């Protein structure tokens, strides 16, 4: 049976519960992106500890600005960077404390052990401060998320294989893209704090950046008519974060959300597959955990 023949059951949701460590401060460059390009601190060393803090360094901000098509303007509002625009992690960097989950991501994303870098420019985007808080605030239900186009999600989902009645990821077939930019939708989530709010997007930017009233368009909740935005963010980070947020929602909200966005069933499949437990003795596999890595990663929690 192929993945296309799998019937999606109702998503089983519960509060996100994995729980122990980010890697490098540098990230991959070049036109073709692959997770393995996002590796190390310095020229060839793996850090001995994952980094937990959530603030974005000036170095990381400069890397984002080098590839951001909007030159630091808010991804959602397209407002001037001076208007309280912050740099946000798509998939939260603090979650690198969960070493088991990060190791699963490395394995299923065809990376080597201890090389995933959540501080990469491809996991960081500029966004207005208020929208940032509603995108990711610990210990609260999320208000909104980004979602790639359906055809991109299906490229990832079609790599899953049916084993023992479950869809599972496998090493060796993780998609790569030569694209530098990807298109995303804004999706509001149940009980969103955006309810009752509007989004004002600047659709025209003059050379001297002095906007007039007719350069703006107002969008009202739930923003079904909001345009698709273009970003340097890589889709696997966006899918991962959307899946994480789905898992935080109470089960009662899921049927209506699935009815509106059926593709979220595949997002959930991908999240569960990418964060699934690893095969036994995986760290003994030198293709995943080469000897050069082992001396740096001994004793990691």
C-alpha cells in the first residue's frame, strides 16, 4: 500500500510532552538547501552543549537579513523594521533542551548526530512584536501559525512509509529543494488572540520608504482573504512548528480545523513521524554518529 492510500484517522492531540539541548551559531549557505549544510560552530567542531536561550544574536540577525527577501520588514505586515519588528524563531530554539526530540529530527531529516542548528537563518524570520508574542509564547495556546502550500507538504508526506499500520519516516529520502524562497499561508488557530484584531499590510514600498494611505490594506479576522507571503524560511521548519502547535490544541478543536484545512492531517503525520522514537542502537551507527562526533557528544542529557 502506498502513502496515498492511507486513510487519516482523527488527529490524536495532547499537550506537547517531549522532554533535554542547539547546536551551532553558524548555518548553511548556498542556493541549494539541505539540513546537513546547517552544521557547526567554527570550521569543523561540534559544540559540547546545546544552547537553550531564545534571543536571536546580532550575528544570526545579519545572516537572516542577507537572505530575507523583505530586507528585515515584518513578514506578515511588511511594515518598516523601525516599527517594533523582531526576529522570531519559527521552531522555538528553547526546545533544543529536548535532546531526544532533536536527535530524532536529525535522524529522520538525513542529518548526522548533533548537527541540527535551530539558530540557522532558515528558521528565523522578522515579524512585528505583537504578532511575535501571539506566534510563540510559552505556556499559552498559540494564536497563529504559518503553513506551506499543499503541494510542498505533499512532497514531504509522500516520503513516509506505511509500517505496522503507521506512517513512518525513513532515512535516505528527505526532500531537498533548490528554491531560495517559499510561499506560506497565515493560519489562525482556535481561541486565537487575533480574534477581534485586524492586520494592516503595506503592499507598496517607495524608494524613500515614505508610505501613503493607499499603500496599505486592512485584513480582518480570521484572515481567510489574507495573501500568501514569500519567505526564506525552509518548509520543514514551518511544517514542524505547525505540527507542534496542532499537538497543543484540545481534541475538541480538531474536527473543525481539519474540515477547513484538510492538509493539516498530513502535517500531523509528518510531525509524529519526524519526532518518533529512534531505532535501537542508532548512536552506534557511524553513518549517523561518526567517531569525530562521539567525543563531543558523550554524556549529553
